[in-house]
């Protein structure tokens, strides 16, 4: 049996000490050899980010705490990656908690050398929350829908993703010019595909996502994602190459999304919210386009 890959896990954080503590506590249950992984937590310039990290966590985890400048999640993730020792990079967020078999699942996925990047599944623990149900359905749908003709996934969401480190570094990591925490993960996925790398959805690698969205919070989130989508679209136009945009906005995207809601028997409240936030996403794109023209 070949040796298990060494993972460097990078977690960006900014002034959410209680959530970070819960995130780190989940790593105490990680079922992966302790000499085959490290945990690098990078503070995005927050004054309170590390205040809840206990001595016990520091002693029991292969943990490195790093203070960085307030430069946003893309730069914060890249800083963590630059300090990594592993052959593989795994990323999650401070409002997430990993399943015990998280790294083992990624290791099994990378046992197939064809794959350079794998996106895992984020699961909401708040199943009765309408906004969370809408978020869960949309996320699962995107992972199913956004694939190219060769089966490559076109979007790896940054709260649960792992890369062959060589591929990540070859394309330059996350794009630090994105001003928002939105679409920088999709843009990195696009650059990996343009460079000839292969990526897929690896459902076995699971995390809990403890963001507890409200209706208004979900709407605001999708508006921000739309603003990020504008920067992503602009980046593609600079390359004069838009296969991912064409797939995402082709005519059957919305009918496929509506059909998936009906097929799974989602409550009317969830169906309506998914429809609303798709409109809000497009508003975000238009808002950012106009704002950029006026700047």
C-alpha cells in the first residue's frame, strides 16, 4: 500500500473566535495519521481571531497560528499555502467543522492520479431552516450541473476543497485581485481547467457548514456572489475564452434548476427562495458592472 499523502490544511479566519474554536475542536476527532497532516490557521488581520484558541488545542493539534495583514480570504489562503509542508493542500473555513474521515476521503480520491483537485460536500446542520435548505439545494445542484464534457467539475467551493500542491502553485493559487469573498474559488477552478488540470466532486469528503443563514442573509450572500461573478466574467473576457460562462448561463440552466426543485419535492417556500436569489444574483452582477463603470 502506498504512503498516505501529507496534507497541509489551511483555514482563513477573521474575528470569529468562537466559530474558529469549534472548527479546531472538530480536528481533534480527525481519523488520519497525525504525522501525515498539519493545520495552518491564518488570521486575516483580525484583533480577536485567536482569542478563543486554548492551550489544549495548541498542544493536541499539529497547529500553526499565523498572523497576516487584512487582505481578504484569497490572500489569506495563499499565505497559508506558502507556509505549507505538504504535497497536498486542503482548505476549509472557520465556520465549518470537518467529519472524522475528511482527509482520509480526500486521500482516497487522490489515489487516482488523474485528479488534480477535489471538491467535497458541505452539509448544513440546520435542515429545518428555509434559507439553509435553499442554500443546500443550490450548492448540490451546482456540483451536479457545472461539469464540462470530460466530466471535470467547473466549480470547487473553497470551504471544502483539496489540491495537488504542484497544480495549485503552477497556476498561482487564488486570485488576490478579487475585492470580495465571492467567485475567487470559481476563478481558480477555471484557471486550473485552462491549464489542463482535472478536478471532480468528491462527495465522501464532508464538512458541516455552521453559517445558519436567515432569509435576508441568504439574499445578501447571493447579491455578493453576483458582484463577485462580475469580476469572474471580466477575468474571462480578458482571456477571450468563455467556456465556463457559456455553460453556466446557457438557456437550460434555469429550467434544470427549477426541475430539480420539483423533482425532489422541495417545499414551495424553498422553491420560491431559490428563484428569488437567482434574480438577486443577477442584480449583483449588474450592480457591480455599473459601479465599476462609475468608479
